[in-house]
């Protein structure tokens, strides 16, 4: 499988018309669909003096001029989304100042997913200690790119066969900190191997493991993802609908995949995500993303929907013990 970077993924959006406007109607949020937790949003500030970009990045690298905490809160409120897991942007590098500041101001509504390096060719801070330190500021998950979605380190199937990854898994188990994977289905056997070694480590699989990114749902890939349900601490984010399947609201072609994944993992291990701001442009609204779960999955009970839209992410990111 060809290496997929976030930049290539964005290029695919433009090439396939993923971000074109649509006239599809979506339901307005009901009183029962309030206090939704968004398990995956990206935010950044236009104020590069206070929150500087990492060396090597410039403003031309930003997806949009800005997507602030205030904007994501405003847009989310239109669909009853009130709490957010803020995912660190790569152009801030290892400087988590922006999301840490947002969490410090309002820990009731914001938590975070950070970045620590597991593999480098220089001596950096121990990744496990970095995870613990960032967790003191409300960052409870740490993103890892799979072999197919990152710059190539090696070509072997055991792409996590490094002491840094072992450290991260061990630290995650000890401190209830999740490893949040951006990867494709071909990467899952290696995650499966590590989950067997570290069964107490929380693991989150982002964006359905990108199943459907080629506009089709491949049965073998779905089976590979669902097999990961054998590990009790593995959770799945259901979302980024704008970039999967038919890529237009109301995203009904994703409903069969949602059913398979929820049947395998149970709603208590599935969490809804928007992947804002990419979903919040040109018709790909918060309301449309919420409506997939709330209005278009009749096989889900009201309790199931509440778990997916609220309590799964709430329990991990906001009800820490």
C-alpha cells in the first residue's frame, strides 16, 4: 500500500470533489442530542507570535488561515456538540502550548491528544515521561501514525519494533493514557501484536482506520478492523465521513460499516468524531456528521447513540479517576 500522508489525503479531497458544496438537508439537533462529545477536532491560532509554528513550517502549510478553539466551539454548538478532544497539529511540532492553554482555561469542555516521538535519530525526552507530563495538562491520548500513513522508517511488518513504542505502550497501561492511531487496515496486524503484549493499554483507532478512503468498503479490511475488538481496551472513532465512502451528506453509504463496527466493538467502545475543520467546510457540517449516528442508524437504540455520541469519549477524556 502506498504511503498516505495527511498532505496527500488533503490533495485527494480536492481531486475527488470531497469538499464541494451540497444541498443535502440534515436534521436540526434535538434536545436529546445535546452535550455531545467530539472525539477528534483540530485547532490552531492565527497568532503565530504567541503560538509559533515549528521550525520548517510557514503559514502556507496551514489548511486554513485559522481554526480556533472559539470557532470550533461556535460551530459545534449548532449541533449540540459542547465538549472536544483537541488533536495537536503537526505544524506546532512538540509544542502543545495552544491546546494546553485552551484546556487550562476550560477543562470541563476540552481535553487533548498530543504528539511525542517514539523513534528519532537524536536523544530527545523519554516518550513515556513526556506522556505523563502532558497528561498533567489534560492531554490523555498520543497520536501514532501507522506504517502506511507516515514517512517510511523501515519496510518491515514490525514497524513498532522499537523501544520507544514499547515505552509508550507501557506508560499508557500504567497511567490510562491512550495511543491514538492514524493508520490503514494493513497496519493493524502490528497493532494487534502490541495489544497482545500490552493488553491494559488503551488504544484508539481513528477514522475507521481509513476504510472507505478509496470510495469503496472492502470486506477484508472491515474484517481486519473488527477483529481488533478481541482486545477489550481498543476503541474506534466513527467519523471523518466527509473523506470516506461517497463523501457527501447524508453519508448513508457509511451506515453498513457503522453497523459492523458497533456490532463488533459495542457502542461503549465507539466514539463519534467530526475531524473538524475538514468536515466543517462547504456543506460538511457538524449537524450532518452528528445526524449520521442520531438519525440514520435505526439499528442503534437511544442508549447506543448516547454512548457513541457522548459517554464513550466522555468516560475516557473527561471522567478521569
